[in-house]
């Protein structure tokens, strides 16, 4: 009788495997970074054009495009060109534009009366934008600095910024802007109590559907210089804004400011500036779970552009990294002068 076992081939030797020694990690974080497709799948925060708001500067005239020297790539635009650029923004997926005027010096007065003119530059720009692009959101700055001879966000008497008197003008300004078609009134002045007063004024005038975006934590920052050049207020500013804008050293105070604005009826809140205040942005979002915006301000933009122009950094990558940082810190929306460039880059990557 044949032995069956002798007819079966011996199994091939198994490859030798080193016994685990603990010298190498079992969990390798790099596995989820090894290719672009998997990085996309596990990315915690996604940046999209719909996260961006384009702040645009409008100026009188027709076919006028004025470069802002301290903000490379940013132009003041006449209303007709603003409407054209708004079409581009909408095509790229940007949902809203914030309009800021450069007002003729002859129209700047101590009472900021031009802010209440229903045919002022802002109101004409808003009407033109809403007529051409009714589904594009339009945000209006509720503050007096573009119209005030002193360059301040409020009325001034004897070198003192008047809180309550300023609020009365801001309420009328917000209503005038709403009548022109503004979708979001954005008080940026930092007067105490102005959010509730503006909300009441809009409601009383029948504009219950106009949102109020509160510049709730706005700091007395050195990063606003290029913006003031763009709207023509820097040369007019007498003194500083430290008596009404926040001290950069404070963050608990920001939470109190935000809480007050929410209680007064704000629909969204804003932290401004952005990069130096990521901790504040994070704290606001974590505490209030409120729609929270951030302003990537002119000085932040200008620094990045200058460094890129000198070849010190990769400006495109730095731009996207910066915007992603705002999302990571809790921002639901980002006002940024990078909006068109960043949205175009994202569209190119998708296409």
C-alpha cells in the first residue's frame, strides 16, 4: 500500500517576517497623506468660493479703474466696471460683494450728511448691482468714516467721538442703503448700542428681511492703513480710533462685545482683523455657535502681496493657506481682497 503522504509535495517555505520589535510605528499618519486624492478625502476643512466675500471699492465716473498703490491687484472701480466685475465674481461662485466708496472730498462734512443722501455713490452702486445681478448679495458698510471730514467712524465734537448722536445718523444711513437694495447692513463703527438701534430702524421702515452683520470684535489695528488709502480717509483722520475700537491686547472683552451684539439682534458677527486674531475668531465661534465672519484686512493682504512680489514667499500658496486658516479657526465666511484670485484658482483646479 502506497503511503499517501509521500505523494504530497512539501509546502514551500514561508517568507521570513521579522518579529515585531516596536522599532517602527504601527500607526502611520503618513498613509493618509501619500496622494492627493486621499488628502482630499480626509481634509478636515474645505475652502470654497462660497466661503468668500469680495470687498470692492467704488469711485465716481465711467470706465474708471484706479489702482490702489498700497494694495497691488486692487482697483477702485466706477459703477459700470463694478457691475462687470460683479458678473465675474458671480460666475466664480462668490455669493456676495461688500461695497466701500471713495467719496469726493467736497462732500465730506462734520455731520457726514452725504451718508444720508439716497443718491450717494454707495446707493447708486447698490441699485446698479441689484438690477444687473439680483441674486448676488450686496453688503453695505454702516459707518461714517468715508463721509466724515475728520475720518472717524462717528461724529466728532471737541475731539470726542459722540456715541448716541452717531447712532442716530447710522440708523438713517442703514435705512437709506436698504431702500437702495442692500441685503446686509454691516455696522462697523463700534458705537455702543448701535446694533439694536439699527435693527429697530430697519424693522420700523419695513426692512425686516435685511440682515445685520455686526462688526462685533473690531480692533484698533495697525493693519487698516491700505484700506484708509483706498477710501480716502487716512489723510483726513485726526487722532486715532482707540476710544471706540478694541484694544489688541484683549480677548475676553471681545466675547462681551459679541454677546451684546447678538442680544441686540445681530444675524451674523464679525472679527476684524483676521490673521492676528485667529484666537479671538476661534473663541467667538466656540462660545456662540453663531454665523461668524472674519475680515482678511488690507494690511494682511498688502504684506502677502509685497512678500510675493519680492520672491520671499510663494504668494499663491500663502494666500490659500491663509484663507484655509480662517476656516480652520471657525469662520463661516471671509471678507478678502483675494476673493477673485482665490476663487479663480479654485475653479481652475476643479476644471
